[in-house]
C-alpha cells in the first residue's frame, strides 16, 4: 500500500475545484481561472490546513498542466536547490501537455528566505511565457514586496457568515469518509472535533484517522481535547512559580499552538489588570506569529508565558 492510499489527507484530497470546501467567492475565483484556461501568478494566503495547497493542485489537475512542487520548509530553504530545480523545470517546454503554461507550486513560501524569494521573483519575469507560479503561505507579510506585487492574492480567510456553512459541509464530508472506512462515530463528538480545529480541515482529518484506530470515534476521546483550564496557570504566573508554569505547558501542549495561545489570551482578561492585558496581547501576538516556524512549540509557549510573568501586572 502506498503512502497516498494509507494517509487520509492524501487518499481523500479533492481532485477538482468543485470538490474543494471553500466560500462561494473564493471558489468562483478559481472557477473563473478554469474557464479562462490559464492562471496568473498566484499568492494563496490563509491559516494552516484550510485547503490552499489542495486548491492549487486541484486547479492544476483540471487545467491539465505539468506541475512541479517545492516545499518551502524543506528544499525551498536552499537557494541553489530552488534556483536549479525551478529553472530546469520552468525553462523547458512541456511535451506531455497541451496547456498554455507549466506551473510551479511553492508550498509554505513564507518559510523561504529573502534570497530564495528574490530568485523566484526574477523567475516570474524570466519565464513568463512558459511557466506560472503559485505560492501558498500562512503569513503573506513574510512574502517580500517585489514578489508579492507580481502575484494575484487570494485570501482564504473565512468570514463569520461562511463559518457555519463550511463546517456543515466538512461535517458531511467527514461522515462519508468514516462510513467508507468502516469507522463508527458519534455525530456530537465529530462536531466537537471540527469546532475545536476549525478551519484546519487537515488537522481534523488527521485526528479522525488517529482516533479511528479503535474502529470508533465516541465520547471517550473528548478527554484528550477537553477545555484547557487557565486559572492555575495565572496563579503560577502571579507567584512567579516557573517550575509549575513549565509543568502546565507540558501537560497542556497537544500540538495545537493556536488553540493554546487563544486560551491564554482569553484567560488574561480575568487575571490581569487593564495595562497587564494590553501588554499580554502584544506578547501573545509575537509568540503566536513565531509558532508558525519555530522548531519547538513547547519552548516557544514557555518563553511567551515567562515574558507575561515578568512584564505583566496581575490583579
């Protein structure tokens, strides 16, 4: 069995734009590209797991173009590798496709260096007659302006009015997958899982596959992602009890750094003074941003809490 047949996020990855779960306005943008039969250079921006890479691949699949994918967190960090591989692909004419252009997808482009981005910016002009570039990123402010300005930007941010309908569609999709895999489930538990990780569809599907190893997804898994309690944490912070803070971080880190930082942010309003809350918001924002690319989330979270402990005023 190949990896794509075993890993659900690959096995059930949508192959067409119609299959992708997207707000109507974003889906229409990509449907328009399909009608035109080609794409401009694109910058797809949005939170992790919301479908940026899936949409890029589905678009290329429907256009029938030759595609080369570079992961910005892997080989995309090395200038010579990107320059050689991208140039070799972009400079040659496709012999297997009747499409107007080839496409290079730079996944997680916000993790590439400025030197790599400058080289890619040059390629967007040098190979404009033969190749298009699609960049995906979590943080578009980490894309240098000379490259940013040469791309049409599609923001995958999900507005309030779309949240409920998209969650409902994904709920239906997950039900179909679990039924097809022979996994029993409790709808209420599935809804709770989606709500916790929304709009990270990839995370939800990965979690479902992990929990499905027992053949069922039921209320027994709720204990693994119950609400994080912050009262004890802020008591430890106020008392400057660093060992207790570190222990709290270890016990409450489940890999979902965004959820953890949001919980700390919510707790700040109860336990800090007005000026303390203001200072904490700036600190949390800084470390939340860093969480997208740091190697160790536990250390990053602990550093954030240490700064709150030292800099913020408690009630």
